[in-house]
C-alpha cells in the first residue's frame, strides 16, 4: 500500500495543481500501475479546490476505469473535501457513459 | 484609451464604469476620476491596474489628472492603485494600523505567487477560518484560470475588500490575455463573446478539450463553482470579456435549501449584454458573504447536486463511490 500524506506537500489548503500533477505522476499512477493500493491522507488539509482534486485523480480514473476506486482510498477527509472528491468521481464516471 | 472611475461603481451599477471606457486610441491611456469622491468595487481597480500594466509594457504613456478628489487619496494609496499605474501618489498618506480590511492590488504571474498570495490574503481580510474557505477557493480558481488559459502578458491583477455594513467581501480579477472566446474556440465552436461566456460558465466545459470530464489537468468547473458560490450567498457575480458581459443578479430572498442552481447561467436572473467596448482579456468580479452564510461544505453539496443534474445521468446508483476511511 502506498500512503500519501497530502498536508506535507500542499499545506492546509490544497489548491496547487502543479503539486497535484506531481503527486499523480510520481506516486499515484506508478503505484496503480504496479497493482499497489493508494491511500490519499487529507489529515491537516482543511480545504481543497475541485481543480486540485481533478488534477489529482481524474487521469487514473480515466485510464483504469471506475474500478480503480477500489484501489484508492481517501482518508481523513472533512465534509467539504468528501463532497469535492465525490463530484470528481461522479463526473469522471459520467464521462464514460457519454463517450 | 480612456478609463473613468465613477464616484460609485459596484457590481450592481458597474455600467457607470463600462459606459465610459474608450479603447479607440491605443497611443495613450487617460485615467480620470470623479472629482468629488470615488468608491468602487475591487474589480474596477483590478481592471485599471491590468490595462495600466499593459501600457507600461508597451511604453504607452499614462495620463492622470493632477487634481484628484482629496477624499479618495487614502483609498487609492491603500489599494495600491498609484503603484500599479506607475505614478507617485499626489499626497502622502498616514496609515493607521488596522484601519481597513482589504487586500491591495497584486500582480500574480505564477502558481507559486498565487499560493503565497492566498497565504498572505486571509489575515489582511481578518476573516474567520470558517469564512475564509470560500474566499480562498474562488481566488485560487479565478487566478489559475488566468495562468492556465489566458496567456496574459500582464498576468492576473487581483484585489479584494471587506465591506462591513454590507457583510460582504468583494473580489476582482482582471487580465489582458486572449479572452474567453479565443480560449473556448480552441476546442469548441463559438460564434460570439456572449456565447463563449455562456459556455465558460457551464459545468464540465473547458477550452482545452471537447471531452466531457476535461483533460487530466482541467475539468472546466472552476467558473461554475465560483459563480454559484456567489449565488448561494445571495450575492452578485460579473464576468466581462470581448464585447460581452454577464452579470448574475440577486434573487428574491428564499431559503437556502430551496435555491436552485442552473447549469445554464442565462437561466438565472441576470443582465447579459454584447454591445460593450471590447475588453482584450477577461474581468471577473464577485461578492460573497463575509459571515453567517451557509457552511461551505453545505454550499459545495448544493453545487455538486446541480453539477450532477446537468449531466442528467439516470444510472447514478450504478456508480462506484469513493472510499472514505
């Protein structure tokens, strides 16, 4: 299992998409490609933007399909972050049904 | 070119500012002020700063009248307008600690500058942590839009101000980039500026791709969220690009849980015009509740619902849910 502590990389407000891209390319995608489960730990992150969450997880969902959500867990999310993660997961799955 | 700052120019009456814009003669920029006093929304200051910066880059002279309304000096100095225009303040101003809650004009040209700005900004507005989230959110989304899509030679200009008597925080962002029509035209068929603004405000539409869900880096939801954050707190939102502008108006007071969020921005009570002077770039202004609004997570929940309804999926129960542990 690959656990990524987001607060160490983005601080309490997760908005920097350049950092999201780095985390996605350097940690999330390689772990998934190797069949390793990923835990994204939002402990200490009080807010994120939808754009940040999109940059973090949309590409893995597009590449591996919705089942990749069995391999990714979202830990210590507050209600706002849960909502944003859910929005992104929903519309990425919408994109499959509309393609 | 001419820019006039009226005595009052907020989102409700921003036409007082827009009507007096003149871009015909690009060899000189004349900035004039109401002779008695000036109190304007930060979006107007951001717009003036952006066009002034472009003039400085292109060695276009900026002309400012010698006589300014004395009551307006402190306001302009505090908001950093004279620094942005590149002229010395006509009068020395004594600053008093804690006299205001405002974020002076700032030019932002990179993601790192944006992150620093967001950290600096909240203490200046003295916002409580629970009220700071929507402010940080919209600032990040608006500025990143400029940095990623506008190709603005002057970057993004932003400023903000807290209006205690109105219980609101006003934010303005302006750039001198390619504008929404050019940006949306990269991936969509767009016939005019008004149509481009409509597209840009809808959820899930980005200039970077036609694909629903966007690219790995862009979803096309930033402006949809931002517009609805203003709406959900019963405040105004304004966007101007090319010859068109859209102003989302307040709705009659209704309980928050009954507030309907539309994906088509033009379904909301609004003013839409496509006969404005052509602004090269984009200007966005909005007001959000300073205190006492719905919780941000509740607000995001409403926006999420509106987003989902727009794509009209009927088989959502089949969708896999993210695992929160």
